[in-house]
C-alpha cells in the first residue's frame, strides 16, 4: 500500500512531526493488514460453507419424460448452471448420480463425483453438433499417437505385456472397423493411413453426447484412442481396459517393484475413470 508522506505539509498546528507520521503509517498498515486478514478468513469460511453437505436425501424424479436429480427439493445443476436432467433411457445413470450425492459425507468431495462430472460434461459442452464435431477432431489426434501402437523390443517384461494386452486390441480394432492400423517402433515415424483415420473419425462422429463424453474421458486418461473404442464397443471390460492402459507401468513394477501410494493409486484412479465412463453407457429399457 502506498502511504502519503505528510512531512512538510502545514496545518493549523504547524508541521507534522516525523515521529507522528511514523506512528500514523504503522497504524494504517496494521489496519490494512487486519482488513486483509478478515477478508481472507471470510472467503475461506464461505468456501468451506459451500463445500458442506446441505441436503438430507438425493433422489430422482421423472418430470415430463426427463430424469431429474434432486437434492431434497432442489434440482441438481451442472457447473454451467444447467439442470442435470437426463433422457428417459438414462434413468439408471440418473440413479447412479443420485447415489454419488447420497454417499457424500459432511464435506463435498468433487473427486468422488466422477459420474456427475461426466454427465455435466455431456450436458454443458455437447449441446450442439459443432461442439461435438470439434471434440471429435481433437480426439482423432490421439489415434496418431496411440500408446498401444508403439511397441518396444526390450525389456522382456514389456514385450510380453505388449503382446498380451496390445497386440490383440490392435487386431480386433483393425477387423472390427475394417481398416488397417499400423504398429510403430519409434515416435519419429508414426503416421497412420489416412483412410483409417477418416474411418475412425466417422465412427466417433456418430456418438451421442453421453457416449462422446465417456469416450473422451477414457482417451484422455489412458492416452489411447483404441482402448476408448474397445470400451465403448464393449469389447474390453473395465479391468481389461485398465490393464491395457498400465502395460508400461506394470513392466516397471515387474523389474523394479511397486512404489506404494503411487503405482497402486494411479491404477485405481484409471479404473475409476474408465468405470464412470462405462456406467454412462448403461441404457434403461422401458
């Protein structure tokens, strides 16, 4: 804070003394510090209050054919402020979201709301075709640098895991989508055929908003376009997909051992992310 130096300015009582000015500046600085501290405490208290659980029951109500999640009588909203209402065929997804909120303790833990965040992504970001098309164009780039397309010839533990988890996945995708998929040995030369790129791009452009949100989450967390496709197509289970995503880490563990609270935590987080995406694919029959 810039303090005004009053030395040399006259008033009816003469010159302000240096000692008086020092005391004045010290008092002003102390007052400013007190105000800043109070504001900080107020902000912290507000943030803490906003994170506290305020509802008793989370439930789902069907309103005009839409499944709307409620916290007591309040409609649950997305980060963008949209009501979190889902189509009728996503009734199971709505129940899972309600369960996430019912399971919250005294303080809200955002990391424990993976299904809610995925549904919010679908509702907030994929409301129009242009937004979905832009996302598809971004995601197809992961096909060019797909982790499962890069094979190494050593160490032996890694080679074995690649052949177990990656090779069958590539063969399945090539056959399933009737398009060639190359395997690379280095990152310098890694260009997939244009026809394959276009074929797979057209495939994901057919996804609805919830499927695209699920696919995006899997790709972003596994760094693999093909693992994402395999989960969406129900070719890989949650466990199989997480195993495929952890091939390199499992190779390191086999050679050097597991780092507690690191490798195991990362693996469980991947399972959670893939699992939440898989849950969003569940459709209810009426």
